C-alpha cells in the first residue's frame, strides 16, 4: 500500500501528522512518534504570551530584589530589568530553536514548527524568521484572536489575519500553514480567501482550552482537555465542503481518534490529518494501529494509494451534496439516509 501524501509540498510517508501539543515538546517525544510511524510532527507552539508572562514574573521578582532601580526612568540605555525581560525572551526562543535543530538531527520525518503571538505583534515575523533559520521544514501559525474585543469591527479583525500572513510569507521561504478555528462570521468564504494568500496549508480546525465551573468551590476550572471521537463531525463537514474550493492543502484536525476517522477525512478531501488527544489517551504505540486500519481498509476496497480515494466523498463529488449543508432536523431528509428527525 502506498500511504504517501504531499502536504504543503512536503513528502509525507503517510498522512498522519502528530499535532502541536506536549507530545511534541521534546526531542525524545518526537523520536518516539517517528519510531511509531508518524508521517510528520508539529512541534508544541512557541507562545509569545507565555514568554510575556514569564518575563513579567521575572521582572516583578527583580523589582523586589532591587528596589533601588528606577524602572520607568529610561535614559536611552537598556536598564537591567528591561534586559532581564529580554533575556527571558531570548532563552525561550533559543530553547525552541534547539528543539527544532535537535529534532531535525534525530528524525527523518518533516518537522513543522508552530507559533502563536499577540495579534498586533511584530514578533510573528521575527519568530518565523528565527525558526526557519533553525531548520524547520515548515511553519504552522496557530492563529486565533478570540472574538471578545468589542472595540474592533469584524472586518478589522479579519484583516489582521491577512496582514500577518502577508508579512510572514514575504519574509520566509519555508511553507506556511495556518491553523484556524471555525469562529468566523462567514466561514466558507473566509477559508477560501485565506487559501488564496501565499500560505500552503490550512488546518481545520484548532480546538481550544475552554473554561468550566466548579459549582462547589465557585472556581473556574479547565473543561475537557481532550477531544472525543464525536467532535470529528465539524472538521469532517468543512473538509468535505472546502476540499475543491481552496487553493492550498488541507489538514484535518480535531476528533480523529482511530483509523476510520483518518479514512473519512481522506475521503472528504484532506491531504493530511493531525492527531493529538487519541495519542494522549492511548499512548504513542497507538499510531501503528491507526496505520494498520488504514492499510487494511485500503486492501479490502482495492485502493493501492491514498490518491485512489482522496476526496471521493467531498461535497463536490458526492451525490448527496445537500446533506453537507443540512443543519436542521427536517422531515424532508428523513427517508433519505438513516436520519432521525
Ligand atoms: C495538551 C494539549 C496541548 C496542546 N497544545 C497546543 C499548542 O501548543 N499549539 C496548538 O496549535 N495546538 C495545541 N493543542 C491543540 C491540538 O494541536 C489539536 O488541535 C487539538 O487537540 C485537536 O486535535 P485532537 O482532537 O486530535 O486532540 C493542544 C492540545 C492538547 C490536548
């Protein structure tokens, strides 16, 4: 069986990419994933926000230790506190660059770096440049600005995505993927417009940390950290709808927990899939099981390569294309396919 695929111009021996997470935050972890057959990895994101808070904590501590230093009394030279904040940033960046180069030395599969910066930050381009120099094969922009800013219009907020993409794609030569959420007013056309920029891949979709309440302690606590297999349906629908309407490659993400889900996403038209929660739950040794399922299903169906069935069930190629846009439980559809109304 030929499981190989091309994603953003990268040759992957199979379509399974281990998504950005703690699983890909160490060289050892990445090595284990490669040994177990991963087609590629996306490293844990480098978060500007994390660096910012770490610097703040550091600066606070320095202020406590050195109350004699005037922090806001700039005289054109870097004061020591500013310097320490800068050092935290440099250390984080250097550690991440070492992670990239060490992974590149240790595994033969593509290593995709990932960044998340503040939305109006120049760091997007600076980080992208640095990570390219460190040897990343590609870069995934983990880009999401929660729609909680009431001071900007939808248009202004959407424009930021394009501005950042333009700046980064002007600066770096490695392929860029954009990992987005489905929180857009006009999702289909937005995905299409994004695909028409110079990015080479879109990841549909990211899944975020969500808050929950502990009603006994009246505290905000994290809700489910890991996805469930039922969450597959959102990305499956949108991969199928967008497969023939985009000008870049598509990677499916969220809710892919087994070989069947991988098959479905390829049938929908995905060029690759990203898996995280299923590997946290079942261990890295679960990867070969997913790959075996994919291979055995291909054998049974008489498919020799992924391209024999990729996109076979995308909206455009489906006889039931209306079902992809159906959202209401109407009687009209009841007799059509095992649908309960
Ligand atoms: C513990 C954990 C850490 C994650 N860290 C990142 C991250 O650093 N950057 C990122 O883009 N996504 C991150 N994600 C999101 C995953 O990459 C993925 O998009 C999400 O979990 C949905 O895929 P899944 O259903 O296979 O888990 C993280 C997810 C988990 C569970």
